[in-house]
């Protein structure tokens, strides 16, 4: 007979060895995460928001995996992706009238990705027995690309800056204290290379210095997903109230959230 330990992913076992207290966090977030991941509604808006929660779950576990193996720079960089996902999804939860814009913006990206892939390898479609230009033409019409591109222009589906989304999602403090640094890291800016000590700038860092980001990434990712799940339960009416109470209680116990 198998034991629970046999089902623990390798990275999670390593993570729990590095952070023994994290087992309480892992249990609280896994309890509700698994339930939300498996939830289905007859309402399109709810289902789309729940699927965004599944994407957040993927980011969360990816961050934990990187932390387990002491890749702090990668972990904190992914936290930026998670931040934007959470802020945008909370906005969508609060504004169900934006669902069609959310879906239509995805159609624009889907067409542009397909067009770029065929442009990069025009023989790929032919190898599959498909006329690339005929396929693109049909896809373009199906996606209503020309009209949607004109409608959105360079804007995203929400038409807001990340700062505005963060403000509306109740994530202003995280934006002000966290987002700037993670953006610089994600973009590969010189910030990652520069150091300042004893009144002088240094132009290099030891890779071991980036381990300090592991703690921050672990805490931030749980806060962000906790906020997302909390809004999902209470705004979408998901039947997991006791589970989200347990998770938020754990975050407050750790001092990561205030009542």
C-alpha cells in the first residue's frame, strides 16, 4: 500500500526540508486549491475565472519548485507574472461585463501567435497537409481579427495599467513594495547586476546573493493566491468558505496579512 509521502513531488519534499513550517501553508492552500481547480459552473464568467485560478495554481507550484532548488531569481521573477494574473483576474471577477473583452483579446493573441509561427516556418503547415495561407485566412475570419485589432489597438482587454488594476484589486501595498523590483528582475535590467556598498557601485553579484529572494517569493506567492481565492469564494459564491477561512487564518498567523 502506498503512503502519502510517496505522492509528494520531489521538489515539495525538498522545499519542506528547507522550510519545515511551510507544511502548514502547503496543507491550507492545497485544501482549497484542489477544490477550486475541480470546480465547474454552468456560468461562463465563473468558469473563466476559475480557470484563471488554475493558471495561478500552476504559477504557484512553479515558484515553489524554483525555491526548493534555491533559484531565488527565477522564483521572484515568476512572482511578477503571478501578480499580474491575480490583479487581472480579480478585476474580471468584479466586472463580469468585461468577460467578452477578455475572451476577444485572447482571440487576437491566438491569431497573431499562429501567424508568427507559420511565418517562421512556412513549411510546417504544408507538412501537416494544410495550406498555410488558407488556414490563416480562415483563422483570421473566425477570430474576427481585423475588427478586434481595431477595437483593442495596443490596449489590453481591461484597458488599464497594472498599477490601476492593483489599486482596484486591493493590491496597492504589494504593488508599491514589490512589483517594481520584480519587474526589473523579469526584464533583465541592470538592477540585477548592480550592487552598492561603502559608497561605491559594484558591477557584479555572486549567484549566492540571489538566494535571499527565495523567502520573499515563497511568502508573496501564497499571499497573492490567497487573495485570489478569497475573492473567488466570496465574489463568485464558491462553496469553500471554511477552506478560505483556514488559509487566511494561516496567513494572518504568519503575519503576512492583517485582520
